[in-house]
C-alpha cells in the first residue's frame, strides 16, 4: 500500500539557487542622454542595431532611467540608492560606506574594476579632466579603505581595458568620455566608438560564458525616461522582452548572478527574467480539483514536467473544498519553490523526491 501524505496551507519546499549560469565576465557600458526611440531603428546607430539583431541579444523594450540629472542614475545602478545626491556636483559626504556592487564583489573574493575613458590616472578623484567627468564614475565615491570600500586600483582609465578578455575582472563598468557617450558627441560618434572599442569583447563573450550589457543613464527629457538596455552573451536567449526594468532591476540581476547581498532598493526589485538560455523557469498553478496529471486542473493547461528547472514555482491553489492529488512520481529540484496556499490541500499518493 502506498503511503498518503496530506499538506495543507504550508510552504512545502523552497530553497534559493541562482537560476542562471554565473558569467565568467560581465561588462556593463553606460551611454548618455538618449531616448530608446532615438537609438532603436535609427540609421545613425548601425552598429548598435546590428547587435540588437544578434541571436544572443535580449532587447529590454521597457527600460527606464530613474531620475534626472545623470549622477543619481549612476549611483542608483551601482548601489541601489542615489545616496542623497540630486545633482552632478561632487558629493560632500564621500567616501560612502553603504553597500555597493563593487565592494560586495571584492568582499566575496571576486574582482571588480571600473574603466573610465580619460581618467587621468589610476585612482584619480579629480572632478573633470578633458572629456572625463567624475559624475559618471560612481565607484570613486567608495574609494578608500573604509566600510564597503573599493581600492584605488579598481578605479582605472579605459586604456587599461585588457586586450586579453579572459583577464577582465568578474564584473566591470565601461564609461566612455563625454565626446563618445552621446552626451556631447553625436549618436553616430558614440555608435562608432562602441564598435571600435568593445565589439571585440562583445563577439568574444558570446562564446566564452560572458555577458555584455549596454544601458543609458537617462533619456533626453522628452520620452518619459525610456532608455535602451540590452544584454548580449552566451547564455542569452535572443529576442525582445517587455518586462518593465529600471537601474534597480539591472543591479538586482547582477547581484543574483554573482550571489551578492542586495544593495539599497535592489532588495525590493525583481531580477530580469526570461532572457536566459540556462533558466527555463516557469510558474505552474494548480487551480482545479483532482489528479495532478490532468491538464485542465492547471492554469493555462500548463502541467509541471516530471522535474522542473531551477527558478520554477509550483503553486497549489485548488478550488474550494477541492484538493490536488499527486498521483504520479514527481521530483522537486533545488531552486524550485513549492507552495501550498493557506486553506488549500495537496495529497501525495505516490513517490515524491526532494533533491
């Protein structure tokens, strides 16, 4: 006789596990002050639009900057908070001591470097130098030896960007200067700079378990802060994705990929989902009454496979006075969340394996 177990109103199994393969290297490049519709489909940006058509590029169609002007956006992407900064002036209370992705990577035993074009020297704290602007270099505000700090050696000129991409840190930012980030220069100039300086890495990352992210800090004040963001990499499932995204979501995604603590508002934000080849995670909701293997008992007729992918959710929400009867063998993998909602019932009549 088979044993019968009944679970009612409890979370049956839940364990955190990253749903995606951790990239060997991630490079995030930030451009300036152009709206989504200024770039996507624009003949003045042929290189970017070519990358958008790549089968390993995910275009985020509803990506938004968080504020104006520039500096707070950079800080929010880097640390989940604008740190009280509302303008482009050098903050008076730095170095900051709050959580930030660079400091968290280093504390985790990983590596971080910010590469800024035109930075006059390693570790420079200067406000401006030629077309270099400190306001676009958020990590410098944590430079030092204090809490959550980064060392001066993590604040480097773009001329130090290695030609051997395997020598890159786990995560890095690339900040073009004002002439090349589309702030002072044209869209065409910025597009050409990206092709000349980062195409080698972008092509390499597709075959080397690595990731490239391009985003803009803000729009041109005329499009509701709608900006271009895209992800390119070996583990990226190409296409267009309409999940609403801000800088906080991009930060949260990086924190999840590298299993870092959540900085600032990122803890209340969702990671970007659906774009990863290694994460076939779905939500399966039982809404009927009766056997597990009957498709009509599941929302959208979507029955869980015999084993689910990491990041999947199974929710038991059977009709009133009904029950979900697990009449077939089932394996719950680590990284799957299995929830029996309050007042609902799961009856296990067969083999249930928890990995």
